[in-house]
C-alpha cells in the first residue's frame, strides 16, 4: 500500500500535486532547494536540496513508497539507478531521460511513426571558430528552405534555448553558442493544441479533451477547453495522443503539445509530467490532471475526464517586476462568475509564472471574455 509520495521539485506543479494528494490521505515530501517552497506552503514536507543532486534524489526515494517529479531538468541517472534497484519511480525514468534530450525525443517519435516536424542535428554546439558549425547551419537552412528554428537539446523551457534562424552566421548566435543544438523546420500551424494523457499502473489510459494553447513571447498565455477546432482535427489530435502514450513507459500524466495543420497534427514535444496546459482541469473536469497523476502513480483507478461545464479558459498570471506580490483588484476578479484565481506563493519577477485564473462558462466566448476581464482587473 502506497502512503508516502516523493516529488522531485516543489514549485507550483508540486504544490498542485500536493493539493490533490493530501485529501486522498497520502503523505507528500518534495525535494526543493528554496526554503518554504510553494509545495511546502500547502502541507508537503520538504527535503532541502538541489533537484540535480543524485544523493538528494536518492534520499527522497528511499523515504518514499513512490517517487515522481514536476520538472524534467533533474538527475535522471540517479532515478534510473534507483529504479534498477527496485524503487518505485513513476513514470519510468528511461522515458524521462529520452524526453529530456529534445532532439532524441524528436527522433524517438519520428521512428515510431508519430508525425513531427523535420529536424537535423547541428552537432555539439556552435562553438566559436568551429567552421563546421557554419556549414551545418547553412546546410540545415538549405534543407528547410530557410524556415528553421534552432533549439537547445537540453534544459530549455518557456522558449528559452530556442531561436528562430534569420540567416545569421554561427558567430552571431551569441546566446546559444557552445550548447548542444538541433534545428527544426518551422511548421506553418493554424493553432497550437495540447492533450493531457494519463496511464495508470494497470495500463489503462485516460485522455483529456483537446485544448488550444496560445503562447506569447514563447510562454503559454491562454488555454481553452475544448479547443475550437473541426471534429476531424480533434479526432486526429486525440488519436495521436493515444498513440504517443502507447510508446511512453510507466504511470502518470504526459502532456503532448501539438501543432494543428488542416486536419492533422504534428507533435511539438512531450512533457512527462503535469503541465500548464492542464491547470484548468482543476475546475473544468471531474478529475484534475493533478489528481489523475496521484491516482496513476499510487496504483489507484483513474477518474473521469468529463468536463463540468461547456467551456473553460485559463490565463497565466506572470510577474511584471521584482516586487512583493500585490493582489490589488482581487475583489473585482472574485466578483466575476465561476472565476477561480490561484496564486502559487512565489515572489514576482518579470515573466515568472506566479499564478493563473480559470474561468468556466456556458461557451468559449463567454469564458474567454470573463478571463480577460479577470486578468485585466488584477494588478500584480
Ligand atoms: N518547429 C516549429 N515550428 C513553428 N513554431 C515552433 C516550432 N517549434 C517551436 N515553435 C514555437 O515555439 C514555442 C516554444 O517551443 P518549444 O515547445 O520547443 O519550447 P519550450 O522551451 O519547451 O517551451 P515550453 O516550456 O513553453 O513548452 C512553441 O510553443 C511554438 O509556438
Ligand atoms: Mg513547449
């Protein structure tokens, strides 16, 4: 019987996982270096340590009945060793290791017939003075008709580590020099979609309705459920999510980001964890992505993903400056119908995700309009 859950990382995702786990009677410990991290504030025990520290991860796993994570950029080797020694780690650490290298993940999907954009390796970094780099870049550009986006294989998030290529020489690409890079052909998508898929330890799957995600400055800004798309496109997105999940090992939530074409989709990337595109499931669905993840990794049956309202919209709250959190305007937000703000207990910094607001409504337009009103009313 699983009682103690260990989570590597105690940020907002760890916090919302904790909020789902505690009412079910589980005991949660998070590994996080920051004192009184967001998850600890809502009742998780905290082990102070770096998420990249294998010894700290081992300590966490040894005091937990099952160990999971809220972020990819952690010591995967330590997790792989722990799993080999018989510790219960979910999902499978080998899946995390595969996904963590974005180029490797891309090839993994391509090899299994999952539609992805064309891609090519740019070798080990565009080191200054490395003539081959410019050759690689020129070749990649020619291959993709000049339409390419350069991505770091490791450690990217919120678009950091990505760069749209505009014909610069390797020398001019200061920001990404010396990293492991690859290039993807730019996809002329009509929308960005995401599907949250989850599998339990018995191998049963649950798939949430398709959402539309809108990014601003590479950061997820608005999420709408269900996505406003043709039923055929929706069927394609759901099918690709099912198919992708089949190739991922272990129990838990996987978020599958997609680009929508006319009536087909490309997978952009997979997050082997709960995801920003699923925050609205807390109010919008009978079982949230967080509760599904907890159910999945603890060997419990999954819940229903049915929507509780015809439409839901989530907007992120990003910090604007380095100042203590102001909740000025909260009274206006709370006066709006079926509107649910969430603050993560993080200090604001420019572009830092510090909270989100979810609105349920009779239709998408109504929910979107209310969500906009709510976001504008709040001065963070
Ligand atoms: N091949 C592509 N064609 C067109 N747009 C792309 C492509 N790859 C990425 N983008 C755009 O850049 C955004 C961020 O890319 P990606 O998902 O690779 O980065 P990330 O740093 O992992 O972001 P996040 O943390 O938000 O998931 C995508 O959501 C999309 O808007
Ligand atoms: Mg992404």
